[in-house]
C-alpha cells in the first residue's frame, strides 16, 4: 500500500496563494511548535514568544507573496527572528515596568488602596473599550486572552480560517490600543 507524503511547504504556499485557507492552517500546524520553541529559546519568555509567534504569522499572511516557495522554512524563521529582535528593541526603549505591589513588598508595606482602585478602573475601562470593538474582533480577543485558547482553537470555535482569526486578533488589538490612546492619553 503506497503511503501518501504530506504536502511540501512549496505546495502549501502555492495552494494558499491560490486562495486555499486550509493550506495556511496546515502551514501553521506544521510550524507553530518549532517556531514557538525557537522563539522561547531566543526570548526566554513564553508570553513574549506567544506574542511574537502571532506577529510572525500575521507577517506571513501579509507577505506570503514575497516568500520563495523553495526556501519557505528559512524565510519563516527569519521573519520570526526579525519579530523577536523588534520586540527586544522595543523593550529596551521602554523603561522596565515593575508592579507597585512588587516595590511595596520590598519594604513590607501594604499596597495602596487608591492605586488598587485606579487599576480596577483601568481594567473596567479596557473591558468597556473591548465592548466597543466590532463583534468579530471582540470574540477573538476574548477567546484568546480571557479563555486562553490557542489560535487554532479560536478559529475552530468561531468556524473561521486560521488566518482570519490571526488577522482579527491583530486588527482588534490595534483598534483597542488606538481607542485607549484616544480616551486616556
């Protein structure tokens, strides 16, 4: 009985460029684990690696036409590396954020009730802004952030292609950031 070989990266990329969303799902399933492990090794932070993994696949969606099918794997890891470098540069420009509770714990003081109230107000404001987003963006963010689902699980739950879930997350977070800046800056 002949065994069927899995499609090559070049085949999947060609199918994706031809409009087959299942091809992107196959690419994501093939490379999600290896790229994530690479990013954890580079960044030494699982949460940062998850964020960069998302940005990597969003870049794949946007730049898939620029990738040479024969060298797709190398191109994908190069994109992941570039995204990790961008995150590191951004982190160097910003001062390290230390939660007030951590600083107060160093001197043994109780957290300031006014600061806790302010954080609660900020959280309520973010929830309100989230409600202002279009429903598709809101659904993806809630499933990913609040429920902790992986992007494949989010796509399955919403019945949409993986690339749609990734794009909605990216666009939704961008809109959420802009709304926050408009109302709280």
